[in-house]
C-alpha cells in the first residue's frame, strides 16, 4: 500500500475510533437511564427498551472495533 492510501486509511481508522467513543458515551447514557429508573418501572417496556438499546450499542461498538482491527492489519 502506498503512502497516500495508508494516510487515507489512517484517517478512516481515526474517524472510526471517534465514532466508537461517541457510541460508548451513548451506551453509558442508556445504561444509566435504565439503572436510574425507579424499581417500580423495572421490567416495563420502557426499561427493557433502554436495556436492549444498551446491548445493541455494545454490539455495534464491538463490530466497529473489529473493523478497526482488520484495517490496522492492512496499514
């Protein structure tokens, strides 16, 4: 891989890392919202949706981190 394409790929990796950081913040907010609900609301549809959102964001973060690792192998 030539230097120009390597620089472009490194920029993409940097952008993906920033995206992971933003998703981690959102994931944390979803878990906090679920955890801070009154116990009387645990098990409700809203509570379950927050937990599902946290799980989905966690899965997305892992997927993007896997992509970053694969791209770093190319660089």
